[in-house]
C-alpha cells in the first residue's frame, strides 16, 4: 500500500470564522452542536469540531475555526436539511426553529473556507481526545509534493507514532488542500496535544533516533526544508466536538 493511502479517507471542510461577541457566538455554538449531532446520526458527516484560535481577537480576520469531517467527497454538497433541524429541536415549532437559526447565523461571519484531504495519520479513525492543535500551513515547492510526502511518511510519521506512544503528543496528521488558492500553502501539518504541558515537551529528536538509529534527524530535516517552508503557524483550542 502506498503512503498516499495509509490513512482512511477523511475530508475536512474548514471554515474560518469571525465573531465580534464571544458570548453570543458560544450560544450559537449550542445550536450548531445539536444540528451536527443529528448530521452525524444520519451519517452525512463523521465529525464536527469548533476551535478557538489562540492569540487572536476580534481585531483579527478570524478568531474561530469550524471543521466538518466527511468520509466521501460525494457528501460535501449534502448541506443541512430541514429534517435534521427538526430532529435536533423536536420541541420547537417551525417559526421558533427559524428564529433560532437566524440568531445563530447572525452571531458570526465565515470569512473564508477550504477543503482538505487527510493524506497521513498516526491515529486510527478520528482524534477524539486532543484539546490543543498546533497547525502548520506548509508551502511545498512546485513539483516536489511527491518527494515531500515520501519523506514525511517514511521518516517522520514513525517518529510521531513513537512520540504518541510515549505520550509526548496525542495525535498527528497531514492534510492536503484539495482546491482553492494553492499559492499560499498546499499542506497542513497537525499535531494534537492533551494539554499545554504536553505541548511544551513535544520534540521528536529522541523518538526519531530510537526507531531509526541509522538516520539523522538533522539530515532529514534539512532535506525537508529544501522542499518546503511553513507559511503560517497557529494554535487551536477545542471549544466543541461531535465525533463518531
């Protein structure tokens, strides 16, 4: 099996969200949480997560991120049906549900979005336990994607697996942008942590040497750096999660 097929099919739709009122937005989150629980129950999605982007405020372009997870590209256009909303709020009438959705939608603005395909992962299924995620957007040089994926798969993924087994982190995955603006970045490197203390001890040099004693981390890191460079780095904290 090739490295490109090691992870099960997972597609993520990322929405970058701006909210000027945290309290109002978190009230709206309760509505979306229940709706996405119903979407999960009907197998339209396999997960939904809302993150707070750390060190961002209402002055920034966005301060929250919503991630909706699918197991097939064919499900991306299914949307949210009236039946799902009705099942999420069975005690509410049509008018009340409409007003509820209107208030929830008015609490935020989606400033941009993107579709990503998970290419590599150290986790079986979806990560259900990490509370913090270090997000690195990666710009790969033209024509170097295959080589980049090969190095990440053959040399770095095993080190991340070892780090997870030693509880130095709780998850790692690599996502490829599927469509949209490809100039800024093409991949997203994602590390998950149970808490900030775990994040502070997240180096993999010992893990790399342990499982690949004949390979130098510095050498492979240099090879990787020749192929790509980080475009942006952010820390996301889980606010709400619905995962199968």
